[in-house]
C-alpha cells in the first residue's frame, strides 16, 4: 500500500515526466525536425542505437529510452562543435606519440607498427565518414 509520501513522490515524478514531454513536444514543434537527409538519418540511427544499448544494459523503459534519444539529439550539435575544435589537437598528439613509440622499436617492429597505424587510421576514417558533416569537417 502506498503511504502519503510515496504517493506524493509518484505524483511528482509523473508530473515532471509529463511536463518534460510537453516541453519537448513544444520545442520540436517550434524548431521543427531536421531535414530528412542521409546525414540526419545516420545521426538518428546512431542515437537510437546508443539509446537501445542503454535500454538493454540498464533495463530502461521505452519512455526512458525515448527520453535518452531526445537528450542525445539536444546535445548533438554542441558535442560536434566541441570535437571539431579538439580533433586537430588530438591528431597532433597522436602523431607525436607514434613518433616516440617508433623511436624505441627495431626496424621490423617499426614496419609492423606502421601497418597497425594504417589499419587504425583506416578504421578511424571509416567511423568519421559516418559522422562527417555534423558540425564541421573531420
């Protein structure tokens, strides 16, 4: 049986959820959905995949998963802008680190390390191609 404090908590949580739904709907209506471009479809698919992953890992309800998707959508532009600022510096550091590692390897290891880096760079480029155009070039 629910006592008064538990009932109040349930009512409060329901009210917060309902108001979040209303505000989210109003924001979507005011700004509209993004155009149905291939980039936006990939972005929504990625957000859905992550939200579904969290749903499986954390046991989220469908409404919680939908809320997570909306949160990801809300912050996507800011995250893209941040990464476009940080990415060049990360690349500089990656090159510097690889140079120092190469210095301690023998010739055979250097060749294998170069192959390893080529595979890693190729995989990184493939991932980046899926995200390209969302906040600048990568």
